C-alpha cells in the first residue's frame, strides 16, 4: 500500500472514531432534541472545506449536512462554479440541530469546538469557506458582520479562510442585480475556485 493510501485509510478511521464520539456526546442540551448528530460529509483528504452553522430539520433527519433547500442551492452554486461537491468536505460548527433552526449559542459552539478542530486536523484542507456569521466568528474571532468581511481572504492556522453568505440568506434575497447577495456570492465562489486551482497547480491535493 502506498503512503498516500495509508494516509487516506488513517484519515477515514480517525473520522469514523470522531463520528462515534459525536454520537455519544451529551455535553449540551442540543443532544436532547436531536434525531441524530451530523458530523460531516466528503472525502477525508479534501482540499476545500465548507463550514456552516448547524444542521436543520432535513439534516437532522438524514444525518447528512446541507441536504435541504439551502443545501440544494449550495449544490447549484458549486456546480455553476465547476466545483464537484463530492470532492468537498462539508460540515457545521455545531453537530446537533438547534431548536427551530435558531442560531447556535456561543456556549454550544464552544462545546462542539473540539469536534470541528479534530475534523480540520484530520482532513487538513487548504481552503475553508465559512458560510454565515457563526462559522466566520468562530474562525476569525471577530465582532464584524458577514456583509463587511465576505469575499476576503484570511488565515487561520495557515489555512486560507473566506467568509461567504449562507445559502439560507440567499434564499431570502432573490435579487440577482449587481452587488446583490447572490451576485456577490457568485463573485466569491469564483475566487474560491481560482484559489483552489492555484493550490492544485502547486501540487497538493491533486
């Protein structure tokens, strides 16, 4: 077995172990109402990772992140930018659905922090896209809003990070006019694609 295959096998085992730990977690009240936790989906060696806020009703039921209306819109955005979702790892800051899909509380994100950090350590992505305010604030430790910081590159532990609007926000803002949320998101995802191509050309995660 080649070194790359050995590494991929190890990454798969580590994520499986992490999934078991998340399933056993009872550290906050979110576990009381969940159907199941939602760890993440995608290849364990993905160069590109998307991080949302938390699972919604559809995700809670299926155990897969971003499968509802927002997820279907994300699929369309990725497809239009010629980014294969099967090559992307997708997860959320919190792994259990907040009641009524509310924004996760700071205490809940802190409880789940070790799980997200472990995912990133195992997958070792080159780019992380923060979908919405919650993941942006988690990574950047900022009080600024997504509208001000979206589309810009930041660094987190040597990883390129870009905040983007959450797809659910785009569903509430249908306009495609210049400088509308959808138009800005299209600009942002093309920049992510450009950076991803640039990194792949450098020889990593091919």
